[in-house]
């Protein structure tokens, strides 16, 4: 009953979006993901954003099929490239054909060991009014996710797509919630390439353990959470 995390699968099984333009490591990356897959039936993985390049659910079907065939339960969180992500009602209807797939959006999940909460998050270098609005909305979604926990006695891990801190940039809306709810571990994705990976925040940060889980950072092998 292990829990794993890895984000940024960037699947494109029915769209023409080869990822090797982002570096040799990405060549045939979905084959690497399948070959390295450590989950058994009964295990769970959080896929924290940028799941598929599809523009709509029809296009996403081949990518969902790929995920469905991999063992274990998959909990999907929205990233900045998930244009196929629509309303929860439509997503749930679509995913009825893929019973191993669930969505983390204003809700939470429980395993034997822990509670799973999260939101997409937001991080930007500009200070536009629009950014502040998006950041507050994501803060609200993270709060709703945390407030949806039935029993907060187990450790709660937070999963985001955007890093709450990157270089000199920090999202205080998100960090404030992490601290308010006493979250000790935060997993995020979004950052690709060695330059971004070098300055990514990993390890202890203001009392929270930060983990970067973008799949190129993890060598396309999911990280065990507990
Ligand atoms: Fe990504």
C-alpha cells in the first residue's frame, strides 16, 4: 500500500508533441516511465500536474489508457499545460472508463498512512493584479482541499504543480497555508532542465521539507513518499 509521486508526464500519445526537443533525456520518456514503474496493485501515485499535452478529453483518451494500464491508483492534479482539464463533473464522467484514475481538486484522499491534499498553486515573477488574483484562488483551493480531510490525525502531505518557492520568488499565499495547517512535506513539479533543477528548493525550507518531483528531475522513476 505504498504512496508514490511523480509529475510532468507530458504524455502525447495522440498528439504530435515529441518531448525530446526539451533534451535527450526526454526521448521515449513514456517508455521509461512504464519501464521504471514501481507500483503494485493497491499502491497509489500522485501525478502532480502536466499530465497530458491533449487539448481536450477526446485527445486525452490515449494518455488515460496508458495510465490505466499501469498498476496502482493514480491521483491527478492539474498543471499549467493540462488544457484538457474541464469541470469535475465532466472529468469524472470521462474517467469512469479509467477506474484507476482520480482527481485532486478541492478535495483530499486518504491512504493507510497519510492524507493527500493539494492544488495547482501559482508562482510568477511579475507582480500583476491578475497574478495576485490567481494566487489567492489557488490558496483557496488548497485550503478547501485541507479542510476536506475527514480526520487530520494522520500526517498530511501537500502536492502542488508550481513550486511555492523558486530562486528569489516565493508564493506567500501558499506558504502561509502550509504553515497554518502544520504541513511538514510539500511535493511540487513544473521545473524542467538542469538549470532550473540546480536552483530548485529541495530539503528543509522554513520548517517544511520540499521535494521536486518533475519526472526529468527524478529520472522518470516515481519517488516513494512513505
Ligand atoms: Fe511540466
